[in-house]
């Protein structure tokens, strides 16, 4: 297509084969019929038109048409089917849209330059557009120019409509939100009991304060503080009769949460407080049974995976194991019984960022459903007499699952910032948490182990959540990720300059494991569960692994033209080598999950027990330490020292181990923080870290809009 602006003025159309596409009106005219196209098929068709004759891959479509949203192949096929029906096209003998197996789709019909409207129609179009703000050349210009600006076509064809219509459509998708609490600080969902109309939740008003439990009566607005200890008190859950609360407590000198059960009175607070963990050590309370006579538990022994789900009978004091996961992920971490007590829903981490939900028939002890999930679920509520569930994530995903037809449906208008559903007040009415996205900053601090004169450090402040700080080899440039409710960004920032956008991605995705190659022309990383390489000159992102692989721990080869990464095969981890120039993948050694080659010629590796070794030229190896975490940016080698972060209670510590003497030193890196990543400056005198901020959040009542 010709990119000359004169062809893309308001009111113009595309000629696609025998059909005319009026982009401004979303009308496809063919064989005397006028067919109104919805925004998604319209964006899809325009994107194919822009690449007429070329095969467009699934990844291109997801990035440009779906704006990096998580969708299934079936969703793409449905859009193609709608367009074929509009064209009267035959998939077996296509005249318009051709499916290229394993590769994508291509528009095989001709695409001609835009045809002008008749003079009278052009005059009407000019009058209609008069006074509209930011009309932008309309329709086809958006098809061609806007992807170059890094904005998804799916969004932009929606935005090109009349401003009033856009506002109406946006308003129709936005939920109605009412605050349930008014405290100034951060509130974490707990539980709601409809009989007493009382909320219990965790709250703190600054980031260094411990979490404490509070209650709030909704009709009166009365708020009571329930706990006063020095530790953290979190995740309160009402018993079905509202007379008891189970919650978790983390003492300052402990590493894992302990479960507690107490009597609850709306006026007098908590009494008869008992440590359930003394009865069942290494178990964490997840929820009550529907009749209040049992508790569902997850194993929480430190560094022991995968987790299992248990049911504990309070009367009989009997413990029964319900799930037996045998997988590479951290296992089963959430369980909730249906209101009738017949079914149990469980969340499972299968591998890395792969999750599933399964539903058990408790009476007959059989599996009714197992549903793969494309997001990290954190909470659910049962609806419609145990026939439907509403599922949410911390990242803002919100889905309904129907047990009747085994269908998962996304709620329109869901977005990061609304998360963690904990009560249903109607068909599309829920109690949830709403928070701002500014919950982490990146800052530079002096190395606490290195004495020296004071020097200035940099602090990156933004209204977004910032992660994954990385120095370049000279130490004068930062790479990091940043996200808000609408987008995730991979950025580069040099001293005295504005941040430079390198890549835009879905804010619900997680980007990790960033590292630079020797030449500093490529950036390696992981987006969700796929390894990528970003060319820093062209800003082209290339995925090295597929969504079907279980991969992790990508690192650069010393020369900078190849990478190492871990991949599971036959449920066993192994190290692989990948050459960027030849696309050759070579298996190296089973049981190895990470290999690090330093510029000074030394080589280290981590095995599947998370033990760190130094590897010598004669292939001999020397054990160094068992790492508490093997994730990228949680440990780093510098000279004769190994630096690694660890958690002690709610605080993050930075440790330094001398590689020869094995002398270990420890300093507090961050108080009351959930972030463990850091990166040492090349001079060793300072480091970057991700600082947890107080997430300004509230508990809210959310009424979602109905289906279109």
C-alpha cells in the first residue's frame, strides 16, 4: 500500500478484490450487500491489507491487532471465519484470506489505492468531520502509520471513531466502583460476612509498618483494629457462621507464616487465640469448609515443593491429603469449597508461569474438570449455586468459568489495578481490591559491604511500577521495565536523558531475566514463559522459545553470539545451547539449570538442587553454596565474591560470600519488602535494587457491565 498521506484522508475507502471497505464507517460492500464490521475484524482486515500478499504470523496478529492480550488460537480463527463469511470466501479455495498452516494468514486479494467519494458525499464527510478534535487522517492512515508508532491497531481503530461514541463505548465497559473502606494506606482483601455486614482485612499506613488486622462494619462505617503484635498479620477468613476468624501471622524472626484461629466479636474483637500451626506444623490455612467443620490447608514448609492440599476435620482432628501433584511448578496453592459443600476448586502452578484450575467432586472423590489458565490466578468466588466461578488475579485478570459447558469467559473492562476478588454480591457484583500501579521504584544505593567516601546515587521515581534494573557494562545506562494499568514498557535510560522506549508489551505479562551481551547490541530476557532476544539497534524482538516449552534461566555465552537456557524434557531439566546466527539448538547436560560465563574467563553453573559450582577447564567442579534463589537479579558474581539476596521474616538481606574462604557477611537491604532483585554496578561500589512502595489501595464494591 502507498503510504502517501493524500491517499488516506477522511472518507476514503480501500478496494479489496471485488469488495470496497469504507474504514471510516466500518462497512464492507460486496455483491450489493453492505456488512457492518466489528472493531476487531476491521482491525484484522486492515492489518492484512497493509501486508497484502505476505504471510502474517500469529505473533504479529497478537502484537498489532490484539495489542498483546492473551487470546487463544480459536479466537483468531473466529475472526477469520467472520471475515470469510462477509466476503463469501471459501477456506478450501480462498479468494481473499488464505490460511498458511503453521505460519499464519495472508490476504491474497488485490488491494488498490483509496477511491475518492463523490463530490456530494465528500462534502458531507467534510462537514461531519468539522469541529472534531484530533481526527487524524482517519481509517486507512491509521492502518499504515500507527503500528510504526508502537500502538496496537486494535486500540486505534477503536479510537478513530467519533469522540462521543468512543466515550459511550468506554463507559459501557467500565465497571461501577464504590469504596468499602476509607483508610489512608494499603488494604489487602480478607473476608466479608453478610449477616453482620462486616469486613475483616489487613492494613498498614506506611511501608515499614507491619500488617495488622482490622474490621469494618459497612452500615455504620465503624472501624476496629484487631491485632497489635510486632509481626505481620494477614489474610483473615471468616468461618461460615461469622464467629471465628482464621488468619496468618509472620513474626519478625521467622521465615514462614503460622496459621492462627480466634473467636471474633464485632465489638470486642478477637479472643481465645490459638496457634493452629502447633497442631499442624508446616501447614497454612487457605479456607473453611462450607459447614465450618473443616479447614483446607496447603503445605508451606520452606523450600519444599510442590505444595499439596489437605483437609483437616476440626471435630475428629483428622488430616486428609487431597492432592498429589507431581510436576515442575510449585504445586497447589489455593482451595475453596462450593457453598453446598459438594465441590472443591483448586489452583495449581504446573510449571514456571503455567497454571490450571481443577474441580473435584468431594463426595465421589473424582475430578470433574481441569482447565488450563493463561494467567496467574490468585482468588475465586463461587456463583449460581456452585455452577459458576469468578476468578481473578493480582495482575487484573477477571474471568468467569461455567462448570455446565466448561467455558472460560473474560470480563469486559477488566484491567490491572482491580484484583483479588473475595466476595460476590450478585451476578456481576463483587468485593475486590483496587490499587494504584505505583508500588515499586528503582533506586541506586551504595554497596553496604564497601567502605569509601560518600557519593551521589540516582533514584528513579515514576507513577508506574518499575522492575528489573540492569546496568550496562559501563555503568552509565540503566535498562528496566515499567508498567501501569494500560501498558508494560521495556526502557533504556542514560544519565541526563529521557527514558527511551525499546518495547511495549501487555501489562499483565511479566518480563524478567534481562541481560546484555558482550557487544551491548542485544538484550536477552524472558516475557511470560518465552525467552526473547531484542536487537537494540532495530528494536526488533525475536522469541527464541515457544509457548509450549518450559524454559528458564537464559544467559549469554561469553562471546555474545549465543545463549544458554534451561528446558524441561520428559519432566527433567537440562541445559541447552542456542546459536543466534545459525538457529542451532544443542542439548548439553541434564540436571543443570543455569550457566554463567564471566568476562574474566571463569564459568559457573547451578544444578537442579540449586547448588552453585565453579567449572574449570578440565571439567572439574568446585561446590560453592546452595542458593536460596536462582532467579536472575537475585545473585551475582563480582571478583572473589558471590552476592545473593535472601528473605528473613518480612525483610530482604544482601549476603556476600568469599569464594575461597567461604566467609559470609550479611546486611539488611530492604525493610518490609517483597522485592529481592538487585544488580551491582561494574565498579562494585553501588547497586540497583527494586524498592517496594506502599501500594495505595482500597477495598471496593465492583459492578461489572453485562455482555455486549
